[in-house]
C-alpha cells in the first residue's frame, strides 16, 4: 500500500469514529482515553487487513 493510500485509509477510519470515541479521546482520565486510543488502533488495524482476514493470525 502506498503512502497516499495509507493516508486515505486512516482518514476514512477517522471520519467514521463513533461520538463516544471522539469524546473519550479528549478527556483527562487516562484510563478512559486509553480505551478510546485502543479502539482507534483496533479500527485502523482492521482496516489494513486484507479482505476476508478476521484476525492478525489470519495474515500470512
């Protein structure tokens, strides 16, 4: 995947973030913010998997 394609993929994921994640990314509570950050990371990782791959172990 090229750099422009990656940027487009990240932008697509970020524009689809649920409101609770957007809110929680901006709170002072470290645990709440960490949960939101992990959710965003999981969404990005899922968007980068090849079609049909359900988990990291599916990637060869």
